[in-house]
């Protein structure tokens, strides 16, 4: 059964190498990082996160520990758009169940006909509702799956769809070192008017290093990091995400990340503060060009 991890990793890399870019793709909200915790670390960190939305990043991340939490995330995105999400997660360490939504508000846009006649304002939106479960199938092997319902509206046209995300986590014999993989956005949607919507299928492979203070002999500092390789079907490049979290105090963490092979993103940073049962996370993502920088705020209550 230990071959499960190797087999899944091979399948994942085959999917990555055979993904081809063609046509137009929609529902880009599926690419947006949900939690401020992960956003501050370049899109990594789901497997050592303390918030409820981590199961959306990888379905197998739901039961990394015993948790019952509710998280709200407000994302002040590019071009004055906003994304908010609400997630609930309960895990007993062997199995987990999570539910949440993501909502992208594009704000008011001015409509026009093909000949330039204004038709008034309209309010586009994307909505994703997710239900996820994960299970510890063997002492070192975890599997998870998310079911996602999709809704997209542009002017008077709308479309419904559904996707499945599959996740895997392996605890290696080396202390603090883990392997994770995921295939996300498997599914389809209806047409938006006469336009076919193609979904951004993604394949991911992560190498995770948790709490390496045991090697550094730093009693008051706990450091976790991750390297995540991502291949979207609508991007010819393999994206590499590097992230690190330093727990400098029981109630304070500092985070940083870097993204390689992305057109507009590079470094990111943030911090987390814990006040009893409440966690507050902030992330800052500078965007290149004349695009507004991104600020994300996340509140988590652990029951």
C-alpha cells in the first residue's frame, strides 16, 4: 500500500505533462486562493493552516489535525472587484467534513451593443459552493474529495456547472516531511448564452516541510514551508509556489511566499494573530503593471 503515493504522483505528473492549452477558459475564480493564510505564502500552506477553508486548497488537507472552525475571508481583488468566502470545517483527525462558498463580485459594469449603444449597468458574478470530505485510509495515507457547484452570471446570461477536486497526502518516514497531490476542477458547465465555458483544470504536486525547529534547535521558533508545482490547462508554463510560515510566538506568525512563472504575481507576505479562539490573518500581494495590489483579511473562530 506504500506504493499508493508513488503511483498517484506519477499519474499526477502525467496529467501535468499532457495538459494542452487551447480555447477560452472561464470561472477564473477557481484559480483564486481562498485563505489569506495561504495567499501570504504564495498559495502554499494548506497542510499546516489553522483555518476552515484549507480543504478547498486541497481536499486531503481537511483532517491534518482535530479542528472545528468557521472562517470568513474578505479579498479586495484587482480592478475594484471583491471576493468573499465563508467556510466551516470539522475534523477528528481521521475523517473530516467541510462546507463553504466563494463569491466574486465584479461590481457595476457598463453594457453596450455591438454598435456602441449603451444599454445600462449590469452586475456580473461568480459563485462556487463546495462540500468536501477526507479520510485517513492508512496511517500515512489520506484521501479527500470536494464537490463544487458553479454559477456564473454576465448581464442577462447565466450558466450552472459542477466540478470535482481530488486530493492526496502522504506522511513520509522522514519526520516533518510530507507529499501531497491534487487534481482540481474536473467537470463542466452549461453554455453562457452561445459561449462554451471551459474550466481551468489544474494538477498539483507539493513537497511539505513542517516545524523544522527540531533540526535547527530553536526552542521558541517553529518554521514550516512548502514547494508546490501547479499546471493549469490554460497555461503552458508550470507554476512554482514557494512559501514559509514562522511561528515566532504562540499567538503570532509571520509568512512569506514567492511565485515563479506567473505573469503578474511574484512575492507575497502577511502575518497571523491569535486571540484566544479567534485567529486574524492578513495577506498582501503586489501585482505588477498598472493593476491594484491585493489585500486579504481572514477571520477564523475555533470552537
